[in-house]
C-alpha cells in the first residue's frame, strides 16, 4: 500500500482515484464492507483504491478531552488498511485551515483539484466540510457537476446490531472481548511499547510489563492477564517465573 502524507506529496500520478474518506477507527466489519466496495469499483474503473484519513481526527483536534478513545492509533490503522488490500492511504493533517474548509472548497480543492477523484464510496452518515455542513445530497450534486460518481453504502449489521466504532468501544469497556471481536472480524489488539514503571508488581511477586499505548485515550485501561507468543509453539500464560 502506498502512503501519501500531506497535501504537498499528492502528485499528478495520484489523480484519477476511487476514494473513500473517513476516520476508519478500528477498521471493523462495516469499514471492511466499505473497502470491499471501494476495491470493486476501483477494479472496474482501473483506478487506485484510495482511503483518505485525517490525523488527528477532527474530534481530537476540536475537543481533545471530549473525543472518544482511539481503537487504533495511526500505525495500527495503516497496518489494518494495508491488510485489506487498499492501494493508497492519504493522510492529511487536520488543523485550523482544514477545519475552516467549506463543503464546496473541500470538494473543489481536495476531491477534484488535488485527487481528480473519479468515484467516491461513502457511508450513509457521511458529512464533510466546516461544521459537517456537507451531506450526501450535496456530494451527489457536486459529483454531477464535476463528473465523479457517489456510491452510498448501507450500514453493516451483525446480529441486529449496526457495526460502528462506538459499539466496539462500548463492548471493550465492559470487557466483552468476544462481542468486540464479532464486530471487528478479529480479536482486538493494541500496539504499544514496554516502558519501566515503579516495579511494584515485582515486589508483590507479580511482575508486570507496563505498556505505553501511544494514544491520548485508550479504550482499555487496567491490569490484564496475558498470554505471550513468539517464544514457543503455542502461547504461554504471563506470570511469575517459578
């Protein structure tokens, strides 16, 4: 998967894509359905299946304390999207200039002028531009004016529940890991870095590994029992060495 970071790195050869825009936090089954439609349309049009995300998310930029916990930090999102067969990931910084961009400017300057989008795949609740003023209807009208198609994907439902990042967070918060996995299509995981703590667990006979999770707010917090992989034929339970 090709990575394009920043407007200045969008080149002429990147024009003519099939595009979806969103947060894609978690890359859950609903997101995967979107990506499937994106790839299908890209194959028909012989164009690159392209995902556009913003970093930080608009909610994190506008209201850092009130923004929801992240299921996936940027690196995890990159890995998940690459595993789904996306051709290109465009990551743009969300700042005051991006926040002030009107729906019309968003389409004219970014979707059309920069990316030369041939077709867009969006969810049923897609909004864009300042104050989320752009709607599916205005996007369709812009598509007719500029010559790109707009495809709206219905919500993905599992056991009567609409799959969303919010519902995944709720299930993780109540430690419903099988339920979260059903919505994600895989067990939930977080990447982090082991850091030194105060070694209180070691003094109690239960040494712990402290993880820096590299995100403002994680969806999980606490002391967890673990299994370690990569040092034998199967996972080993974490715990004191006898």
